[in-house]
């Protein structure tokens, strides 16, 4: 459904996971050198998390960490937890010197995501 909705030729999505515990790992196949593909990837994440995963009671992270790209969706899934994380950050790192720019809960601009993808 996602590649069709995004409508970018050459942009594909595969899924694999752990059937025993219900984790799915969507894998986006695209050419990161093509800007249209990078933008399609970010749009696909919005569709995946906001229209499929979270409404069905799924989790953004499964057994993995948040990472930079998924950070904005954690704020949607667990807003009170994100608030607590921010409060702890202020308490233990008031000058924001540890991992500067990270842990804000997105949304991250395309430039930041491009550095990752």
C-alpha cells in the first residue's frame, strides 16, 4: 500500500520480522542519491507510523532504539514518556552538551535525515 500511495518509480518496501513476538521490520529499498526517493522514504514513514502502526496499537521501535528518524513518532506514541525524557535531559544536562540536537522528538528536517539515509 505504501509504495503505491507514495507513487515513486523504483521505490520499494519489503517486510520481515519475528513471527513469534509479532515484530515487523519494514525495509525500504530506494536509491538514496535520488532526492525524490529520499522524500518518498520520509513520506512513507509518516504513512507507516501515523496511518498503520500506531492506530493498530503497534510500537514505533519494537525491540530497537528510537534513532533520529523515528524520534518524531515516539512523541505521538508516548507523549508523557517523551516529556519525562526531556525533563531528565534538562536535569542532568542543563547546558545541552551531551548528544547536542538529539532527543528532541523531531520532526527532523530533510537535511538531517539525508545525513542518515
